[in-house]
């Protein structure tokens, strides 16, 4: 089947080229991939790259992609993580067919394959402690040495392995190891552990199993049992590929998937380790796995990112073999591009100061009809109330403005967005020198609504009616870390690199009344301020809480001062 990449006359990445060649040569009649997350945490943006690659390739080549949970370590796994992963993959726009698969589905077959390896003299039960196994393994420049238990008889190994399965031994006292080559230059081939004792209930199998297979052993056999054609992994598994092939070759399995490695996603101003993400969650450095500052898929969803923007980001960064660090601005630009087209406009004032229009009729409420999107009339119109008293941003007024300051100040005239021209008259301060109100006049002939008159002024500012506006809570989220690579300095705990200004809560923001109608999860552009999402978790009907998704432009300076 001709894939989309080829039909679009775009160059194929190296993985798609391999699959194209395999189909042309007749090596495979179809394409089957898999996305195999371990259910020990929530998925993050790095997993999104793998999701888009595996499910995307299956779609492009007319094949299928399995969602298979690598649930072989019950001490760190839970149903909560399983459900969150399913939700994330669905939200990304992908489907895995009739049902999700689990490595635990194959525990009986995996045990039988281990017995077969023992009978072939290719596996043995070892009683070295974990520290001794590490010591015996050797180093990158020195070969390992054989375990004193390596040459047990087949009968003894079978007896011990069955007793391991039956729970006769303590955790850590016995393991099953593949018998390969303790002098191999690849340390992964130096008799790796393939089964260990773990007396922990499993979220699917309960107490049925007291021994669990290791990832490298489980992964290749699960791929084989599912007839996977191309097993796509990140580069850290490149040195594990000889073991992947050894297990399948030794057992002479009828299907031998091809493992192909690609560079994982590394993004500035974040960490990608689930262990470190869990540390932040458990230490309450963030507000849970779905904290909008976290680059988990659930956090991005709550912040207002869209599946389309994340898929577009994954296409933009491409697939390669070399590790690199992608700048956060690339991801932010994708959501800007999406919301610039699809998000309706609204007005909200985050730090309000009152403006009194002296010559506007007291008590009058004028309904200005404005477009919801300046480039897309199909999004319709709304009315915005205009009154004698309005709120503007404190930053939109200066007592002594510099020459290039184009907002309100003495001897200055500005246009109110969708509204009239106003000119400064005077202002009032409190005892602390804070400006509390500004007096202006307006030109009633200068227009109002979506089509004001043609008079040109350099400054256009947003506003809301002081008497008709509604108070809203706005959370200004920014990058979670204050440095590009929080893990670069090994002498500094990555937690010390957290950005103390990554979350700023504004409780006194004032918004135009229409914002009360937004439903949880809906997205808008606040004129001149950025793109925001009504928090899908904490918003209530008529009482939205807004999360800033991204600013209108990349204004990050590295210190967020």
C-alpha cells in the first residue's frame, strides 16, 4: 500500500524507508507496530512522539498498532496509570482496536519459554546476591566472570525454577539468568537476569504469580506473540537489541520482529524521567500528574494544548538517529498556530485600574457588537457592554511615558479595542502613590463596535466595563524550570532548578460577561494577553478558572523576572 509520506512527495524518514523497502521486497505483507508503555506513571510529551510514530506508521501503511502494557513490575504499577494511558492515547486521536493488550496476558507462555531455555541449557538459576551479580558482570573494559551456579544440571535448574514459581524462596535470593557469554563486549549479553522473585500482588493477575519476567526478555517475546513486524524503540535500547535477537533466535520462534531504534525526545526547560516526574508529584512540587506546568499529556491537555498541536509538533521535529535537544519554543509555536486559527477572542483585564470617561452618559450601557475572530467571520459575533467606567490594565497607563510608549498617559490618546478613542484628562493616586483611577474623555464620533471610524492612533488597548464585568481567577503558567537543561549540573539537584514563578494566580482579574458562558476545556485568546483554557478539572458552569496556555509570542528571557 502506498503510504501518505510517499504520496505527498515528502522524503521518508529512515524508519518509514525501512518499512517501505520491506513491503516492496515482500518481506512483510503488512505492517504491525506496538506502543508498549509501562503503567508506572503518566505519559509525557516524549511518549507522545512514540505514540504518533507507532500509531501513525500503522495508519500510513494500512496496518495496525497494538497498545500493550508492559506490566511486569507490579510494585510500581497501578490501574490508575493504565486508565490514564488509555485516556491519553484516545485523546491524541488514536485507536488500538478491540482491546488493549498486556504483557501479563503472556505470563504462562513466557514461563514455558523460560523452561524451554533451561532444557536447552541456555538458562540457569543463580543464587548470587544482586550486588554480587553486578560485581561478577565486569566493566566496559574488563570481562565478567562466571557465576558459581552457572553449570548446574538441567534437572536442578528446572527444580529450582519451579520452586521459585511456587514461592519457596525469598525475594532476591534466586534469579533465572540466560546463559550467553560473560566475556561479551556488550554487558547486556553477560548472562542477563530474565526472571526474579517478586511477592507483590499484580493489578491484573493478583497473587497468581510470585516470579516476574524482566523487560528485555518479555518485550521481544510479546512482540513475537503479537506478530509485530517492526518494534520501534528509543536509542537507549540499541545495546539491548542483541539480547532481543538472541532470545528469539535461540527459541527459533516462528516470527522475528525487527527492532529499530530512534532518538528520544529531549526538550528544553523540562525533565523526561518518569522517576523524576514522580518525585515532583510525590514531593508536592507540582499539583499532581496533570499540573498544567508538567509536560505530561494530561498536563498539556489541562493547560489547553490540543491533540492537533502535539501531533503537528511531532511531525515538525521528525525522526532521527542522533540525540538532540528541541527548544521549548517549537512546541509553544505549534499551539499558537493552532489556537490563532481556532480560538475565539475575548477581553479580560488581569491587573485592573479604573478609567472614568467624564463626558460619557452616566448609567448608560451601550452594547457593542464585535467579531469573535477577526479573520473568521464564521465564528460569529457577540455583544460587549460599554459604560462610563471601565477597567484597563495597569501597564497600559504611565504618568511619564517614554517616547515609544503608545498607550495611555498625559497628552495621549488611545483607541479602546472595538470601541472609541479616549484622551487622558487626569488621574488620582492613593496614599501609597498607586494610581487608583484615571479620568478621560471620549470622542463619540470615533466609532464603536467591530467597525470603528478610520482615525488612526498608535495605541489600541483592551478593556472591560467596570460595572458589567465579572471577576475571574486566572492562572499564569510558565516554564517549570528556570534553566534549559535542569540535569546538566550533576552537583545540583534538579529540584533546585525549579522556576519559582512558574505559577502565578491572579484572583482579581475582570472579564467581559461572555466568559462566564465558557465550558470547562474551552479555549480563547484574551486580547493582547495570550491564549487561555477554562480549566477542565476545576471550572464550573458559570464560574470558569482560566489557565494560560501560552503567550501571544515567545517572550521568555530565561529568568522570568
